[in-house]
C-alpha cells in the first residue's frame, strides 16, 4: 500500500528547522536538521580573541578623568550562552592603569552576541592593585559594540549583517561603548564613562593562564630552587585551543614533575606514568607561551624524562623532555591563525 506523508509545519528556530509530519492521523516528530555548524563561527572567534587596548574615561569624582585600558579576551567556542543561538561565552583579564606601574588587574566573564555584535563583560575579582592610597578599585560592567574594521566600517557592517553577507575592511577592529560600576570597598556607585579600544598585536602586561584557586594559593608560598631553562623547541600551532599530555618517556620509575605555563603553576608534584598528566589552555594569536617542566626528583633512572603530546585543532605533535637538578626543560608555543 502506498504510504503518504503530509508536511504540517516548518518553523525556523535559530540554526535549526523543526519538521512535524502527519502519518495515519497522528503527529510524529521525525527530527532536527542542523543547518549551521556552530553558534559562533571560528573566524569570528579568531577576530575577537586577543588583546584590545585603548582608553577608559570616568566622570567627575573619579581618581583620573581618563585611564588606559587593556582587555585580554578569550572566546569559548562551545555551546551558546543560556541556549541563545549566535552567542558565545567570554572570559579574560582587564588592566586599567594610569601608567604601567599603577594599575588594577581584574578577571572578568561575559558573553558575545554575534547578531548584534554586542559584548557584555562583568568584572568579578580583583587580582592585583597598585594605585594611590586615596583611590579605590572600581568593579565594572562593560557594554561594548564590536566594529569589525573600525568605526568607518560599522555602517557597512550593519548593512551587510541585515543582508546576510560578510563585509570587512582593512582598518583596525574596534570595541566601543560604556561602563558602569561600584567601588570595591564602599559599595558606592563609581562615576561611569566611555570606552574605546582597538585590536592590538602585543600586550603591555603578562598574559595570564587560567589557574585553579588551590594552585594559585600554593604558588604564593611555593619556594623552588632556581634552575636554568633548557629550551627544547618552539612550536607554531594552528588552533588557540591547546592540550598538552605528559607521560613517562620510558620505564615508569617514579619521576615526579611540577609544571608551569607562563610562570603559572598548573601541575604540582605529579608522577609521570603511562596515563597522561593533562594541561589545557587557550592561546592568543601571535603570543608566546612557555611550558617549563621542573623535576621534583630523578626517579630510579636519572634524568627525569617525559613524552609530551601536543594537540591543537587537528594537529598532533610529540616532544621528548628531559629535566635534571640543574636544568628544567622548556617548550614554547605560538598560535598562528
């Protein structure tokens, strides 16, 4: 007998289309068809990831009418924020400073909406502060618009977004908008202001690596004997998402290691075995990251050796490391978009 289906409803829902069919007098949901691969395209992530530098103004009552501002932005290319399509989670570090010796360093989280080009960033913790005694850190919320190609290109970008096409110019990308906040101690409202940033190729401050609070507290009291670094290799990688796995290189003989990335403690006194010790981090474009493997002991068979597997995108590489009581093996990584 011939079987027939009648299309009842086709409803667009973000990147998905839901099809409901009627068969033999009842409804049947037959599936979801994916018509987009990601809530936030990789090209957008590459352009927004990185270092942004410029100025932050503050109204009457602030310590200074204008500061310098640097944002180190990481975009999480995973699931949309709260299930909203075309959004991505953001984290990073903010430096607002009058000069490089007087600054406030904050961590922040937030979200980006690719449809509106809007970022909302919320500072959540003071990491460092070196400011005049009569000034107080202001914990800020940023509302920014990403102008790909700069303000001169924003109108064309808006027209292109409405038409569903892409448009880029050769001018520098910008983040422009407003901020508001409260003083960290008095909980009073800070005089708000304006922000104007441009994409930068280098940072004025060290690039941070995400570090668990337990290891952060441990590193503050950790005292390791200084050792010379032995640079084994500098690697150029095709993806900002970097995974490093460390194994014992030969016979499992009790080697233990302490591992730093950009001077941030990420592994402490961990034994090398046939199961990996794993480190993950996100890299800014064209920025150098250095892993150092410090030998806590030499095991039963000196020196302390490890096989390091590096994964970035579809690229996998291996490097052999050897550390001793005099030298620590080091490897540098650079993400090249």
